[in-house]
C-alpha cells in the first residue's frame, strides 16, 4: 500500500479548492450562521491534549450553545460521566473544533477556534436547567466558521426513519461494561436502572 506523505501529493490528487468551499468561511458568527447555531440541539466537541485527541457528543435543548457576541460562544458542561476528557484538554490546549447538527437538515456547521473554562457563579446561574446549574461553562472564541455541504448526510441517509437501527440488535451499555470489567460492573441490572437514572441526572 502506497502512502500519501506530502501536501504536494495530496493536492495532485484533489486539485484546487473551489470558490464555494472558501467563500463561506467567516471569522465571526454571521446572521445566517446564527440561525443554524440557535436551531441545533447537538454538537460534537473536538479537543486535543497531551494524551491525544478527543471528540465528545454534547446535546441539550436547541440553542444551548449561547451566542455571547459575534466572536464568542458559550456552552454549559452538563452532567456526564465525570471523565472530563474534553475539559482536561481545553485547560492544557485551547484549540477546539465544533460540529453543529440539526435533525432533519443536511447542512451542518463547523467552527474552529480556542476555548477556555469558567466556573464564574453568576454565569453558571444563567445556564440553570430544572434547578441545576452546570459546574463549568466552555467559552469558545471563533477563529473560523462555515457550513458543510449535505453530501455526508445524504450518503448516510442519517435522518431517514426507515433506516433507524433496531436497538435490540446492538450491545447494551450494561453488556459492554460487564464484558470489559469481567462482570464487576454493568450487566442487566445496570441497563434496567439506566432510564430512571438518566431522567434524574440530565442536568
């Protein structure tokens, strides 16, 4: 197998970048990009740190990523598994990328920039949900932002309800935990308790 090892080799294969791929790039949140952010209930958060890369799913009510100003986004860190992989990375390396997705839409939105964490009590209060404030907020400085065309969504047929996978054909979290831990944790009881536990700990 031959390896592409230089930018010159890569560009020889793919050619020049078209104008539609560059004209859409902005260094701030434009009015139309604002609409996409405000309608998105799901973001993939990519970070980098000494241990390597991390990509974490983030979801909440549409617009949970707050537009503070044209160059600044704010995202609450809601309850999770307490691994804080993304947050550890941000503290040590501020480079961050976001991918916004909107159910039913082919267009996604990408943003690259730098992030910081804050636990300012007054700011945390503004993100309170169901009586619970996040423990920190990710403050994201936009360096570049642009939409991604719908080809990947179209190819994957992602939003087609007829293509949904039957959950019963997939391994459950309890099964995975049991296998990985030699049955120390997880199992059927973990799966049985999960729905109620999730409802009580979403925020």
